[in-house]
C-alpha cells in the first residue's frame, strides 16, 4: 500500500484485498476508511448478499471486542444499513507483507497482538502478514471478516500456521517469543504442538 499524504482525498482508494475495496470516506462528519465487500459474480446473488453482510457484521463485532481487550486495531466506527460497508479509522502505515524490512520488534509485536486476541477468546482466521500493518511505532491487526469467538487450540493453531507460512523460520521464533510474553509458556507450547500436528497431517495426507 503506497500513498502520499497530499493524495488522500475523499473517495481515494487506500487498499484492496481479496474481498473488499477500501477507500477514504466521511463517516459522522469525520474522515474514515470504508471497507466495501464487493459482489462476487461466481456466487449466487442471495448467497453472496448474505455472506458479505455476515462477514461485515462479524468484522465489526470482533474488531470492537478485540479493541476492548487491548489489541491494536483500527477504531471501529460503524456498519452501513445494508451491511456491506464497514467504517473504521485509517492506519497511516503499510502491511508487513509490503515492507522491505520487518524488524524483530515488529515480528515480536505480531505475537503479542495474537496472544492478546487468543486470550480474549478470538481466533483471527486469516493471520498473515497481509493482515498486519505497521505505522513504524505500533503493529495493528486488520481484517476480522473470518474471525471467530473460540478458545479451541485447533483454531489458535490455524492462526499460528498461517503466520508460520508467511514468514521465515527465524521470524517465526521471534513471533513465538512475543506470543509467549502474553500467553505464557504452557499455552504457547500447546498451540505450537497442535500446529506441528496439523503440518504433519498435511504431509502424510
Ligand atoms: N484501517 C486501515 N487503514 C489503512 N489501510 C487499510 C486499513 N485497513 C485495511 N487497509 C488496506 O486495505 C487492504 C485490504 O484490507 P483488508 O481488510 O485486508 O481487506 P480484505 O478482507 O479484502 O483482505 C489492506 O491490505 C491494507 O493495505
Ligand atoms: Mg486482508
């Protein structure tokens, strides 16, 4: 995500994901990011409507809960009536996937944020470097469309696994250090063992 301050006009696109287009809009009189889940032509219209609305409402609910548990996320502002658009505050940063160098501290911070999410009973569901942003000072978790309220080790291990696949072995160790600071050694080992099991299951399948 590249952007210059001077080009940030209302309507300007600030990001694009697999599901949604994000643009700068006005919400309750203030500049906000609007995440608009776009229609998928390959899905039947009624199903498409309900999936988009469900994910948008879910995203709002989880983002609020995460934030009230001390997780760094954009500040959730509201969901539009039709349920396809969600509004939150802008993060002046870049997704870690697009950063040339990601520091050890930033990677550890990813672990801290995931530790907080899991402690709050939330599994992110798509915990990759494309859904983590850094503004140079803090790391923020974004994109809660697939998140769930769950404390199941299996769901937590899925978050580990997606992150594991998106970074190097060395970075994954730094991530584990951050996670351990919040979740403790026992919980970290539990989730890690489960992740290894899932990995080996995949190899033997
Ligand atoms: N609060 C935000 N502030 C600035 N940019 C954002 C914000 N949220 C998302 N983005 C940008 O938009 C992109 C897509 O957002 P995301 O929520 O991941 O959509 P999708 O669900 O389609 O993957 C992100 O990768 C990021 O570049
Ligand atoms: Mg995304």
